[in-house]
């Protein structure tokens, strides 16, 4: 795990003050790993800038592994973000019963405002649904994998 003196002096984590000194944020066990997957995957589907800060804040709030939570946010990186967010929009449109709209990207404020009015509700609903689904699947999936791994290790020990 990272050295605590480096963590205390890290410029980006100073906004959290002494909260980053919680031992559960830096240990890796079943609870902290499963919680970190839930936090990181949830934040990955939230379309805001500085998702990593949101993930760090939530990891501190829920006392789960901080580095793992922040790293999982990079599921949506500049390369994967367009297809993931398009799929999220399609989920939202399907849930609202709207046919998906086709649009062409323009780098202008008018296009952004117009897009938020037309595809925004479906996109935001899709983001929330996919974020919650990914968080639940991540939490229970890692918890199950951890338990399975421990049970398998105990089985191998018994056989010896």
C-alpha cells in the first residue's frame, strides 16, 4: 500500500484533510474491495468532470479501498466514453419508450443546450440505471469471487 507520509502530502488529496488516514481506505479485504468496485463503477457512469474526486469522496464516506475506487472510474476514459455513453443513452431511451434519436456532434454551446433538451432525460435516466446496475453487479460479483477464492483455498488445504 502507499506510504502514508506521501498520502498526507499529496496535493490532490489534501482537500479531504485527515479523512484519508482511515486504515480501511488502504487495506484490501472482501468488504473494502467489493465496496470499492461498487463506488468506482457507479462513478464511472456519472457524466461529470472530475469523476475521480467523486469516487475518492465516496470511498472515504463508505470507508472502502480508495485506490481501487479511483482506478475503476477509468472504465470510462476518452476512448471508451463515446460507446459507453451512447449505450447508456439507448438504455434510457428504451426505458422511457422513446425511439433513439440520431444526432451529429458539434462543438458549440447551442448544440449542447439543444442536445440536453432533446436527449438529456433519456441519457440521464440511462446513466443512473447503468450506474446502479454496475455498482450492484460489481459489489456482489467481487464479494462472491472473494468468497469463492477463500473457499477454494480452504478446500485445497484440506486435500493436502
